[in-house]
C-alpha cells in the first residue's frame, strides 16, 4: 500500500452522516479533507472512476455540509461526477468498492441512493435551472430552506446555465451558486466567460481604484478644499463602488451578487464565506478557485488524463497510460479516420463540445490546430456552428456523444436537416454505457431516423467505420450520422486503402437459411456470435449487416419480405420504440400495400426495452437486456420451434 | 385607401436590388424607409403576417444593405420573421401579395427564395452560431467578406446565443453582431441580461465618472499639488477608462467590442456606426435601440398584439381584436383549462418560453401572477426549471410549441423522464402549421414516444383537451405530454363539470365494420368526416379515438389485431417515421410472438411523409399530404377493394 494511504482515517471512520460534521472544529475539517482525499485516491485506483474532479472539490463539499443542513437544505451538484466526497459524507462510504459497477454505487448523483442527493445529475449545466425551480417552489410553499447549486466553470459555459443565470438575475429569488472554478470542464475550458474569470483572478490582488482614491483623499487632507470638491470625490467613490468595485462585475450586472475569488482548498475561508452568504436573501455566486487532481501529484499534473480513469496502480508514475486497453476503441478509430481523411481533404474541420478526450479527438486537434474547434459544453452552438461551416463550404465533422446530441436536437433539425447541409455527425457512445441512465445512448436512432434528409449509419467494425467516415466526407449531399458504441472496436486492422462504400446497401455477412438476422452497427458482431451458437443447434441463420437504418436497403428488404417463409429478426443496441426495427416494420407495412395479395415474412424486434437502463459494464447491460449472443440464440431457437 | 398610403413609393418602385441602394443619399434613405414602412403596413393588412417587428427594423435593414455588399457579405437574420424590408430590397417586393400563402412568399428567411438570404431561419437565437461558423469558414478559405448577425434582445436570451458569444469572445474572429434592442422578444422580455441593457440606456446619457474626475482636476488646478498626486489621479482615470468607460462592459468583458447604444431609427447614425465598424477585425456588437411597430400607431401602442396578425382593416382602431376568429383555438382551450384547474389546485404553476401570447397563456399569468413564469426564449431552462418545481412538490405545466420542445429534448429525457417527474407538457402547434418548414410540429410524437415513463396524449376536441389537462394534473405519477394543433378547437362547448378520464383507454367513436380507423388527436375529426364520405360509398368504418400513443390501449388493440379480417388504418398529423402508426406496428409484432399460430389484422399507416413541409394554411397542408377526409376516404376505398 502506498505511503499516501498510511494515515489512519480516524474522523472519516466515525462519521455516519453530515449532521455529525457540525461538531468538528475547523482544523479537524482540514484533517478530514486529507482523509477523504486519500480514500478517494485509494478507491478509484481500485475501481476506476472520476478522479481529478473529485479530488478538487473535497474542501468545498466539506464546507457545504458543515454550513448547510442537507437534506433540508437542497444541494444540487451539477454533472454529478464530482460527488464522491459528498457520497462518503452521506452514508455511502462503505459502498465505494462497488463504484460504477452493476447494482453498485452510481458514479453520479442519484436520489434513489440517498435523500442527500437532491436531484440526479449526469449531464452538465442543469443545476442552476433546477435550483431556480426548487427555490421558486420553496417560496411558493412558504418553506425556509436554502437552495445551493454547485457548478463548475465548464458547466457555466452551457447555454442552459446562462439562461438560468439570466432568469435568476431577473426574478431575484434566493439561490446560492457555488462556482467551482478549476479552469477546465472535462477538457481545457474555452470561452470568453472563462477568460473573463481568469482575468478576475489575475487582477484581484492588484490595488483597486478605490484604494487609489483613498490615497488621493489622504493626500488632499492637507489642503483646505471646498466642500463641493469632497462631495465630487465621494461621488466618484460611490459610483466606482457601484460600477467596478467587484471582480465579478459581469455577474453583478446580470443581477447576481458576487463574492470571491476565494481559495477553494482553504476550508476556513470557504466556511467563512458560506456563513456570510447563508443569511442573504438575493441570488449569490461564490467563486472558488480549485485545482483538479489536488493532492495526487500525477492528477495535478495532468487533470485531463485523470478526469475519468480505469483502475490503476498507485505506485506507477504513468499508471493510466500503462493500463489502458491496447485494442483501439471505436472513438479512436473514428478520430484516426478523421485525421487520415483530413490529410486528403483540406476542407475537413472537426468540432467537439468539450469531449475531445472522451472521443479521442485530441490528436485531430494537434494535427490540425486550425481545423479543430472545441467549443466547450455547448452542444447547441456546436451543431449550428457546424451548419454555418458547411453552408460556407467546409466539410464539418461534429464529434459528439449520443446523449449530448439530445441537447441539440432542434439544431440538428432546424439548422442542418432543413437546409440539407452535409454535416457529418460522429455519434459516439451510441448504445449501452457503464455511466448509467443519463448516458445511455439509446434514443439516437429513433430521434434521428424521423428527420427528413438524414442518412443514419452504424458500422459493423473498425474498417467499416473508417470507410463510412471517408464515404460521408465524399458524399456531401446531406447530413450523415455515423453511430458507434463506447467499446473496443471489432477488427481494428488498418492499412487497407480507404474505400468508398455504398452505405445504403446492406451487406450479407453469412448466407444461411430463412431465419434472417438484420443487425445494425455493433450488433453485427453479436449476430455473428449468435450464428455460431445457432449452428451448434443446427440452425443456420442468414446474417445481414444492415449498416444504414435510413435509408433502408429497400431492394434487399423487399426481396426478404416477399418470401413468406422468411423470419426476419432485427437487432439493435437502441430503444426498440421507434428504432431500426420499427423502420423495417414501417417499410413492410408500406410494401404490403403494393403487394396486397402476397403473404409477407414475419418480423421480430430485438433491442433495448422501454425503460431507463442502470449503470454497469456494456457487456453486463447487453446481457441483462437480452442482447447477449446466448439470449438472442435462445430467442431465435424459441421462434423457430414455434413457427 | 388610408392616408398613410397616399405617398408615391418613388424610390422603392425603382429599386431592383441592394446594389442600387448605394447610389442614394442619406436623406433619400430616410424617405425610402418611410416608403418601405407604408408598404409593409399595407401588405400585412391584406395578407396578415408579422407586423411590429418588421416596422421596427426598417432603418437597420436599409443601413445594412447600404453599407455592406450582400450576397458577398453574409447578413444573417435571427428568427427571420423581421425580414420583410430585407425581402423588399432584395427583389421580392412584387411577391408580397402571396406572403405566407401556399407556394407564395415565405414569412421567414429562406435561401431558396434569394441569394441574399444567407441562411434560413425560423427559430430564435441561431444567428450567432451560424455567424461564427461562416466566419471561421471564411477565414479558413482566406476569403474577405464580412459576416453580420442581426439578433434581437429576445434572441440574445437564448442559451445558444450566449454559447456563441462565449465562443466568439474566445476565438476573436471577425463577426459583427447587430443587436436590435426593442426591449422585447415576442412577449415582454425577461432576464438579467435585458435589465442590464435597460440600465445601459438609462445611464448612458448621465455624466460619467470620467467627467466627474475632470471636474475634480479642474478644481484642483488651483492648488499646488505634489506631482505624485497628479499621477494618482491620472492612474484612476486610466483604470476607469479601461474598466468602466463603456456601457457595454458585460460584452467587453466577454471579449466582444461594444458600440452604442444608438437610435435604431436614425439612419444617418446607423450608417455612420456601421461604416466605423466595417473595417474592424475583432468581434463587434452594435447596440441599436428600436421601437416595435414604429410608424403605425396601433402597433407602437401594443407591439405584442401586433407581433403576428391576421389580415386587418387599416381604418379600424382595434383591427386585430375585431377580426380574430370567434371560435376558440386549442391553445385557448388549454389555457382556460389551466386557469380553471389552477383555481382548484393551488400547487399548479405554468411556465412558458416567451410564447405566452401564442399559446394564450397571458390570461393565466394575469389570473395567477405568482404562479406563472415566462422565462424568455429559454426552452432548456424552462423544462429543467419545471423539473425542479415538480421535484419540490409543485404541479408544473410547461406550455410550449412542438418545435420549440425540440430545443429541450435532452432536458425532457434527463431532467424529467429519468426521475419520472409529473411535469405536464402542453405541446402547442403539434401538427401542420402555416409558418413552414421550421415550425412544422411533426416530430413530437416520434421523439417523445421513445422516452420511457412518458404518457403522450392528444385530444380529439376541446372537451377532451380540458379533461386531459385535469386528469394529468391529478395523475402525478410521471410526465404527461398533451399535444394539440394550431387551429380552432373542435366542439368548444364548455360548462360541463371537469371529468377524470382514463386517457390510456381508447374510445370507440363509431361502431362500423372491419375497416378500423385508429385516429390520434385532431385526426379524430378528420376520421369522422372520412366516415361520412365512406358511408356514402357503402363502407362503414369503425372510428376509434386513439387518444394515447404511449401507452397504447393494449387490451382494445389486442382484440382488434386478433381478428384477421380487420383492416386497421392509423391516422396521425405527425411524421409516419417512428410515430403513432409505428407504435401500433411494434405492438402487433410483439403480439404476434404471443400468438404465433394466429393470423393478424393488417395495418396501414397514414401520416405526414418523410420530407419537410412548406408553408401554407393547415387545411392546404393536410390536403397536399393526403390527410384530407377526401384523400383518406379514397385511400381506404382503394384498400377495401383490393383486400
């Protein structure tokens, strides 16, 4: 065990809830913060999880639970991946060994786990709107608790957070915003706002104008000035106080009282500030400066790398890199394809909403610094900006997580699809992911498929993904979405020349009998495994790589449908409601109109059921939702015996 | 003809494009602005359309086309409903008689109409992101044109616009933002931002701190001060200049150079300012103050009423009110139900994103001023704030247009559906609307239906809408969407007591034979008309009010499906891709698994095809998309003869 873990966790071990915290002295809180930090490092090194952000927010968490009374007071944690200290202080310390594991402790805020989780979180920038709603409700119900929203400087760049600040400044209801400013969202932060906050910090310790005026006054004391002149000087001081005697003038101008900046690792300063603000009735923002990865040297030095990590060895100097899986992920294959094709196509540019690391697009940015735009946590802006880029003649790729694309659905429709612009969407994390409910990328097929002009593709493996990106870049007749899961890519072999493929034609992977599996995207691999299992039971299904769910390969599908003995099974890693299988059903209904006298093949849908899916590894989640090769094989066996 | 229209439109009549404009003198531009204004009033009084906003922006439009060179320079009009003057100046004056009519001139910006429409618009707050994209593309392609975004103060409250400002302030590319500040979006504007801009205007003409300092200096001249004191005073002035000598400090702090405020009806001042800014390389914002409805007294006095108007008589004092259709709209029925139920349920509150007028919720706000929140053009914030309200124990109704709900799809999933909160969505303008592509409310069924925990209802008439709102308020077990079209409500009779209905049970409206029409929402009325037509041809269909598309009435549907001679036709005013019909197909596929030996009823889908639908009256749009009673009857006749 590392020396860092040698200290005895005396305070932490005795705590059962936040109420007990209030008996501690301030210096004891400092010791407790060290204990928590060690426990986080120790736990995450074993389970993996979000590290840097959780180390950065330990003192803020302690301060909040020391001063406020959860669950009566509502503490809203934006994004929710920085709540490990909060979880430890609210009765969940023992569960950390199960962090992010199926049926284990969630990696995010989750009210089903604890009454101290005031509202679940997972996506960024929601806390301020929730706080406004909960504060308005409190006022309406004449309750008297506090509503506190904890948001990072990254979350503050999200449009919804700015909408909420705008509204809060107007209605002036009692909300405390705790701004955890670590100068980055998941990636290095971008934006005029974050630069502004940086300047606040740089200039804060400079002599202020008021101080200069005080000096002038002192010197003028020696002179026998007319009373009117003193009044003039006094009016300057008043105006100066009102207009610029605050480093948070932007917030002040928008109607939010600003306090800060304060060292977010100085527990005494935090507690002092929170106590001061606790009794205020108007909206407040407390600006705290923290360091991501605080207290663990490797994470302090590279907070981006240590944002989210797999399990690692504490003794290694470069633990994360060393333990990274060797096989390429779909994200990496996509990003490498973008770079490779970017070298051929000088008009190609890429946009990412603060997910450059997660989607492996960092290298694209390094290769083409002038052709890469990380816009911060601003999905709406990312998509509409891409529309502008496309309209003006460039070839934009938007690299975005499936569930974050939900943030920009109107922009996809209004700014990309209506003008039919050739924006390419690399829809990452399309499918089941370990992060849980908030991050399950299961709605993208249904949501995108109903939008006119769209092509919605999903590759069966690395080679096809690479060729799809290439084909989309060359296509240029409308928007194309290419969807892939968060997982190691099947068949990562590179070195083949890039190939234009007719994506709208499906591909027969295996010629078998009348049981036909139409598999979409990553499900092709599952279908192949299913095929082996079925062959062992003397069933030889036909496996088709249905790589486009919009448009469908109507020629092939028509042929399959018009053989009444065919049993078609659709297979997708997305919600069955309105998804790929429904597309096949819709075409079959239409096709029946054209051949009213014919009997059709039967169609059965396999996909993600109509419920929110919990956290756990992709493999486990596929298993429990009937999407394992074994389950599918059994299902098909059952079908074939009944038919 | 009104006296206001008596003047001869001499300049306007001779103009064929913006290039010619540049030959005019400034005083001639003033005359031209009056001509344009008269022509707008005259035209809109005959065709209906957006009036107040178009009257307010005449001089800005002239100034932009006078100084910049469209189409080389790109002028992006946010929202696009204020572009009538722009259209008149760019060769579309003759088409105004066809404004907003089917195959006529679009009421919005539309690049298919003119090369001077740099990007289409319809929804708010997109122009800045588009401008950033187009400016980045210009820089990448080493072109040298200007990119100008024209946005209202209302549009600026939208989160995406704030995201774009944040990004623009960071990347410092050359974009000119022209802020048309009329102190309102569609409704009276809300938000800290707009209050801040109001204060800019109020304080702008006051003596500045610098001026006061100058006076102090002058008085101190009489004294023999130490040199160090003069330096101190000088340093105060320098710091003051740097830090507050601008009314647009918020923009400046975010990295956007601010100019203004300037009278937006003073054409000479506008041209002067635009010429000054034309050569700048850094991002600029020009703040222009305008009056909505300028030049037409009734619209000046009530810009909200004159935002969008039907045709009216110029001579009448209260023309709009007098010509309003007498029959209640679905919006009005919904709003009145909310008020009626609000009186019974003190926890009920309502939220609207700047659509209080359009959705008839103004009266709700007047009746319950403390229970009504117009959050401005902030759909994301509106939905997540509603989640906060619901979580804290209130009963929130979000009144929102179908296409604006697209702006908040992630919030619907992440903040409402995952925690399964009882937020009620009044989805207005669900269906085909005269505004065109950008406003067609056809995706809501498909988008909402795939979200777990949701109930997705649509009423057949006014009475059912009222009871659905009541039932949803009493339900409180999860989110409920109630969708209705932009049209007069069928059966507006009130006075019945409110009734709890089992919304998830469908209702058989007419018992007929084995042709069964499952009609969703407003399509029930069309189905009834279809029924009459079919009866005249000796076909007597069964008509079912399928008022819930999620959940389906599985008991009834199972019964219908298991009669193989049944022909089921689904009817919806929404995209057929993934919509209500697909829900029926999905259930049938599932049901077939349970009864593998049985033959099923056949299912045929009728709905909006997979293309973007142009503008025109709802009736015309239903007609051309095969959704008229006549077309549906013919379709069913064809079906029944073939079967």
